[in-house]
C-alpha cells in the first residue's frame, strides 16, 4: 500500500470539479423526481424557520423572545435544526429573492445537493491524500454512482447531508492524528457539532474515534515490543515527531462539539436538558414502521439480523462490493497480519520452528506497512463496523431501507478506490513484463520501448477505470427516478427483487412519475386520493406547476375520481378499497421500473 502524500493545488481543483459535476447532475435529474413524505414535513418546518429568520432581520429583539423562538423551532423538533435551516435560507434567499430555480421545490433540495457534492469531493481528497490520486478519483466516482445514495442526494432530507458531515468529522479527526497541531482538533470538534445538529447518526462518531485511538495504542505497543525483541524492523512508529495526539481531537469533540450543537439549534436554548432527553428518547424508543423483507412484513421486533448485509449486497453495484472486499483484505493483510506475525516471532522460543517460520513469513510475504500515523485503514474499517453493527440487533428498526447505514458508504468507496489503484499498479507491472518478454524474444526494440512507455501512461488506468465505473453509472442512471425500487443484477434487478419479496417502494415519492398521466386524464377540479403521498409533498407538486392547479388531492378513496396506490405489502388494503369504491380491480395506469408495478392509478369510471 502506498504511503500517503500531501495534496497538490491541482487536487483542490479536481475535488471542486467532482462536486460541481455531481451537483449539476443532481439538478438535471431532479425534475422528474416526486417529493417524499418526509420532504413534505421538512418543507413545512423550513417555512416556519424561514419566517423566524426574516423576523430576526426585521425585529431581532422580538424574534429572540423565548416564545417566538419556541413557536418557530418547536416544529419538527424530533430532528435538529441545521439542515432545515439551510433549506429555509435557500428558499428565502436563492428562490424568493434571487429566483435562481425554475421550481420552488428545488430551492429546498439545493442545500442537500450541494452537501452531497461536497461529500464526493471529500472522498476524492481523502482517498488521494491517504493513498494516491487514482485511488481518490475511483473512490469518488464509485461513491457518487451508488443508486440509493444518488436518489437520497436529491432530497430535502438529512440522510445525504449526514453522510457528508459524518465523513468530514472523521476526516478532520484523521488529519489531527496525521498532521498534529491545534487546527485539526478544533475542526474535528466543529465538524462533530455540525454532525450532532444534522442527525442522530452522529452519535456513532465518538464510538468510532475512541475505538480507533485505543486500537492505535494497542497496535503501537505490539509493534514496539516486536521491534525491541528484534523480531521485526521498527514499523511505523506513529508517535514519531508527536504527530498523533488523539486526546486533543477527542477533547474537542467533547467540548466544542456540544457548544456548536447548542448554538445552532434554537429549540434547545431553554429547558436544554429536558428537551435533549426528549430528543434522545424519540430516537432511542422510535416507533416501528412496516418494511417488507424476503416476502415477510416486519413491523415489530425481532427484526431480521440479515437485513443490512442482504440489502447492501442487493443495492450496491457488485464491482464496488468486490473492490471493497479486495481493499479491506489487503489492508488487513498489511496492517493486522504483520503485527501479529511480529508478536508470534517474539513469543516463540529462541531458535524454535515457530520463530523461524514467522521470520520467513515476514521476509517473504508480509512487508512492514508504510508509515501511517493516522491509522487510516483501521479508521475506515471502524467507521463501517460501527454503523453496520447496530443492524445486527433484533430490536433495531429496519424502516428506511438502506438510508440509515449510508454513512458507511464513503468508507466502503475508499477501500474500493485503494483496491482499484493497487490493481492498476499490478496491471502496469504485468503489462511491462509482458512487453519486455516480447522484446527479448525478438520484437523490434523501438516498438517494445514505446509499448512499455504506453504501459506507464494513462491508457491502463483509463481502460480499467472505464470498465469498473461503467456498470455503476449504468445502474444508477437506469434506476432514476425509481431508486428505492432499484436492485442490482445480483438479485435479478427490480423484477428479481420483487420475486424475492424485497420492498418495492416507500415514502410515496413515485407520485412524481404519474403527474403527466394525471394532468392528461383528471377532469377539471377532479379529485385524486393521494394515498402515501404527504399533503405538503402534494402541495409542492402544485406549487411547482408540475400538477395542474385545479387537481385536488383528497384523503379518502370513496368519492374520488382517481386513486393512487403505492405498492407496499402492508398497504394492500388500500388497493382493495379502490377496487370496492370504483367497482374494478384493473388499474387505469401502472408505472415502475423494468415492468415491476410500483405505483398504480385507479379510475372511477362511474364518475
């Protein structure tokens, strides 16, 4: 594994290009994506926050009155206020004052899109700095082209933003170990505060960082003892130069983090502890929602322990998973097996067979790892393990599909990028050896020399990169706008997943896929039963002009002109109600990916 290197000025430009390209792609593909249930609730909350921000400008003293603060910020206080504040400010400034967006809904979604672009750029920078530019670029591309993440990156929700802010905190912590000084510990604390004010996934960050600090200490002691015993060369004395001081970053997380959290969430400015207890209790004792998995509807514990790994395998492109596995195994071989072999050699009897075998293994197979004061591979692994670990508990709710463990995806992509870079290096070495063999067998020297130079050039990484990223790009773009219904070829795509009994959709967002049908067929001032679509999400379709202004959404099938049915196993009763109310079992319109029914529209012919 290559040693980490400082970033070049051009890396900042490349990262900016990654971010800008991703945001542009998100904006270009947002027009045919309906609004999810949760987005509707956050639109409402953002409007209340926006009114408070406006009042803060117009009459600061009145706006800061505790009753005024509570009136605005008590709305949707189950979740912290940072990201909803960004939704509010984007709508207030970028849309209402500057008119930057064609539809109002995009103004609420824009901050999450920007943060998602920042996340892609961060993966590039981290991969480049920890490994090399090729690792960073491939990791960023593989991360960006995750179908479920691509969908979430469009939404005015917290799930994509917490992925970025979570990774940012981990990155700042890593830099504090690698570079030393006071800046990065402080930035770690600030980033942790931003993560706390984004979503409760942030609670896993101290677990990861403390575990990492302990793991690094244990590793250092093993290596130091083995080196002192002469069983191995002194490998990576991480304390050299005093670069690694985890306590500084951990202390900043414990002090600066809560202060930032408090400052940015006005709802906890008074009655702080009772309100924090209420917030924590809401998530620690969250109600259970329905979710179908392998043909069974789960509503109450015990939940299936296999849910997270199976859904990851079914929704993350296979090439990304294979590269991740290769990168993880390579890191374990280098970072774990080497110290263990050193310890075995140290503990073996003098001149014993075990010591001799260990020494030979060290010499022949296990090269000492490169200096890595940041413990990069261990940190990446712990970030994945901590996030996925929660879903091995049978009491953890499984609603929400894959979005609740997406904070692990940047680290999966980083391992994959490291493996891709190693594969390119090996391919270059193999190709060069092949060409030199041809030269030795009589090929013209000039041709062989030019071919060897070609092997060192950009052709090999370009061809391998195209081969690797082609499938994730195709899967991601093909899944849009049905990403929550999309599955990889490993399970047979969307049709195979439907046959296996994997969830087809949730959140009611697929209404956006049938607006053209509704605009054409609903009579003037006609009514549509909107089923799982939240009222504010439906209203945003009207405000955007995507739905005709005269089409009325209603909350009951009886008496409606049309009825939507978003297919979920536990919602089959909604389809039966439409059959009875409309006197037909045949939908008038069906939409979904690859022939899989996801949203059905029933028409009341009697009306």
